[in-house]
């Protein structure tokens, strides 16, 4: 078991099988795959601080690592996803759906944490979620979801949006 500390003083316990989903944790705590498989001691220390993570987000990371194992999600599974809403397990979607308890701002911090910890299957699922939002929502909805303003866009991007809207009207 690994003890991961958060930036708000929280502690989240990762079982070895959950920690092994992260290339960062695997590299930091294990000499090699055989150490994990044989239950050998970890190298260095048994805890680390994940600076960008608060307890809430690191708990979500832990849940997502567990779901990756539970549903046997690998590169092949992810590459075959055509419909995010239909093919991603409900447990995973519930973890990353934007709600009053999990905001889009937290989603991007979570994305940053997952990227830092290098948990490739979860990173790919988060990217699929973003792609799904962009493909299925209107420009106005996307702007609202991500709290974008007209001033956030360059002239070229505004022209492209205008052209897209014109195409939809005809």
C-alpha cells in the first residue's frame, strides 16, 4: 500500500494494484515489475505528496484506477470506443461528469494530475470525454460549459465559428 498526500493535507491510500496503473508511481516505488508481482518492498519511501491534488481529486484518481482494472480497460478497448456515452462504463462516467460537485475546472485539474501521474488509460478516457463534448454540443453550449467568452478567441477562430454557424443555418 502506498500513502499519497495531497496539497490540502489529505491522505489517500493506494493499494499496490491501483498504484501500478501510474507509470510515475510504478517508477518511483518499484525496482521492476517482479518486485510488485512478488510483493517485494518498495524502494525509497512509502509516501509521496501529489502537489496539484486535493483529497477529493486524488480519491477520484484512485477510483478511476480501480475501474480501469475492474473493467479491464486497455489500449485496445480505448481505441475501439466510438460512442463515449454508450461504451464507457457508468462508474467511470459518474466520476467525471460535470455536476455541482465536480466542476469543469476540477476536470482540468484532474486531467493535469492524471497526466503528471501518467495513467495512460485514464488520460485517454478523459480525452475521449472532451472529444465527445466538442462533437455533441453546440458552440454556445461549449462556451458555457468551459466558461469561454468571445474575447477568448482570436479573429481567425471567430471567423471559423461564424462560418460554421452560417453553414448550419443553410
